[in-house]
C-alpha cells in the first residue's frame, strides 16, 4: 500500500511540475538561404537614348548583369555594337548611376557589384555608338 | 520565469539481504491513501519498532512528501512572474516634416502615364500636390490619376492613389520610411490631347 501511495504521489508531483515548462524548443538550425531573382530587361533603344529598370534588393548581396543581345530594331540582325550599362538609384525621371561600364553583347557576366538592401535601377544607354535604333536584352540577377 | 524540476527516483528493489532479513509484518493493513494526500503519506499512525525495510519505506515516504510540496509550489508559478522585456526603448519613430520640395514637370499622353522618383532620407511626411494641368485642348480642370509608390521595372507601382483636378491643396499625404519612392501621374480616360502638368513633392 505504501508503495502504491508512493507511486501515486510521484505521479502527481510530475504532473504538477510538467505544466510549468512552456519554453519553446529552439530550431536546431539557424542557417538562412539567400535567394536571387533573375530579370531580363528587353526593349528598344533609340539613337542617343537611355532606358532603365528599377528593382528592389530584399537583402544585401551581389548584382550581376550582362548584355545578352543587341540587334537592329528593324532588321532583327545581331549587332556587335557596345552599349553602356549602369547601376544606380531611381531619381527624378531617370536612373542616377553610380557605376557604368561599356559592354559588348555576350553571355558571360559583364558587371558585378555588391549592393545593400533597397531600391536600385539598371540603366542601358547609347554611348554614342548607335547609328540606328536597336533592340536589346540585358539579363541581371539580384538578391 | 520558467521553473524546471528534476526528480531522480531510485526505484530499484531492496537488496536481497533486506528481503531475507526483514520481512514486513503488519498487524493491521495500511489504509489506502489517495495521491492528493501527500502530507498524510508521511505520517506514522502508531509508534512502533521498524524493521530496516520499514525504515526505508518511511524515509522514502517523507522524501516524497517534501518533493510533492516543493514541486507543487514551484512548477506552475509562471503566470505571476512574467519576464520583463529586455529592450525598454521606445519603438515609435519620429515623424519628420518635409524639408525638400521637388517639382515634377512632365507630360502625359492620352491613356499614358509618367512617373518621378525621389528619395526619403528619414522617416517622415510626404506631401504630393497636382499643382497645375494644361496644354492645347486640355482644360485646366481635367482630372488625372495621382499616386505614390515605389519604382518597379519600367514603371511606378503605386500604393496610394487619388483621382483629382489640379489645385493648391495637398492631394496625397502619408508617412514614409527612408527609401526610394515615386509619384505617378496618368490619364484616367479624360484626355483628348497630351497634357502638361506640374506636381510638387515635399518630403524629408
């Protein structure tokens, strides 16, 4: 009988003790995954003209860009003409670039820059090489 | 404050020698005790000479009673001792008044739109006013769409909009955190010709 009472008392003690422990279990892994978005910015660029595309970095990280193609707007024939690519911040009716580079069409990364989280823009402009309007495609990735 | 209690129980049976040397004989059957009667479990009804096994059970019963009382008193006391926040600083940001006024002078085509980007450097109030609309064949009282948002792609993604005619009073206002924003103007279906407009944007 005493043994039964002992067991019952211990059971009661454990039940009352268990209700006080409401501390959630911490996740065993705290690693984060950085995701990137890939954007293709395509359009028509007039002689002496410029276009820009705004994007938002959800977190700081690398932005890479390449001028994938340039072709005659009318002929659709590929052109090897270089264009100016720049990265900056939207301001007024344009994109105030802080980094620019003259690049020729290619499928390798041609510009890499590390940016903080926030809103930025990628600008494509005629650097004085165009003689006719062209169609362009710029591919870039950002966090 | 969370309380955790750890109880170690020695539930191994008494040694063989105890069984052999100390058989327990009770002159009266022990009364059955409920689990709630923790305190009563430790009481000895009749003083008598105890065998070693009896002394063991008596000591175990006393220990159990003490544990029961201590656990009951400490296990469920979280509600009365809430943890104070470690950060007691104010979370209400200061709202700055506009210190910079920018003029967005542009044109909007029939069914078209235009936008203007600006940077807010500190949390504060942004006021947008469609100050003037004109142009050949465009009445100055024509209504246009006016919005505030964030630059996205090749346009301005608006989050606050209003349809309005030009006037001196502020048409859109709001509190915005530091960042890049834009004001967008567009034809809501009233234009028959290209309209010229002036929009003032006051921001911190």
